[in-house]
């Protein structure tokens, strides 16, 4: 197969993005995960930046979206511990929007060569088919609402589909609000030393996550039936 100039450029861009993601993951994922898992330590670090601490925290959330190896829940719980439920939810959603736009853009620029390194061929095809179905926006909402589904990876997949970026980001962000709020609320209760409430909520969150993982295939099968017909080309 003859390599055109455009194909060579796309391959170079994909390789560069993949190398950057690998470097960021190796360099920052363990440190961010460790720090976010210790809310008091993260709180001390964030507050040391004064008024800029909010931007630092939002930046951590953006990095978490881009580097899928970092668990989102630990960053969200830590935010509730530092800022309380409502402020943390607000800051987290800002990070979610900016991070999702970045991920979506990376996928659009680098294309299939990048995303296939993050998602298996089977899952990539399955999720992409769902996102390009006749009821794509309803499907996207459910995918990002259900616990246990890889939401950050789904954003990478979304970047490969013809779905409009603005609609995708708005729907995905709204669907993520309950999970973000719930995690921030757990963190706020930890900071207030209401350990009983925090434990009960954590158990409930873990249970919902496990159910989402266990019934993932059934959920996806239902979504496939729900969105049986593909969208017609404009």
C-alpha cells in the first residue's frame, strides 16, 4: 500500500500522542493516585497554592480524565474532603468538561491508531456502533450514567465517531453529575468525621460499581436493542 503524505502525517501524530500519553501515565499516574488517596496530604498541597489551589485541583481532574489509569473516584472524594460537596462538584465538572474536550480532540486528531492502543478492538467497535446509532445521544447518556463503565475511555472512542463534540460533551458531563456529586459527598463526610455516613455511602458506591461491572454485558446488549438502527448519513 502506498503511503500518502496525509497518512504519514496522521501516523506520526498518532505515535506522538501515544508516546505523550505513555510518558504522562508513567510519570504522573502513580503520584497523582497516591496523593489523591491521601486527602489530607492533597489538601495541604492544594491549600499551599492559595487562591491558585482551585486551578491546581481542576488541573488534577483534567489530568485524571486524560490519563485513564488514574481512578476518578479518588480524585472526586479528595475534592469533597477539601472543598465540600457543592464546590467540589462544581470544580470537578469544570475539569470533566475541559478534560473531555481534550481527550475528544486527541482522538479526533490522532485517530484510530491512538485509541486502539487504549481500547480493545471488540470494545471499540461495540461502543462506536452504539454511539453512532439512531438514538446515539440517549445511548451516550446511559453509558456515562451507569457506574462501572470506563467513562474516560468512552470519551476517546467518542472522538472517533461523527457525533458532534459539543453535544457529546454536554450529554456526557450531565450524565456524570450524580457520580461526581456522590463521590464528593463521601469526601465531605470524611472531612467532617462523619465516618458512619461515609462508610455507608462508600459501600453503596462500591455495590453500584460492582453491579455495573457484573451486568455490563447485559446493559450493552439492552442498549444495542434500544438503538437497533444506525443514523442515516447527512
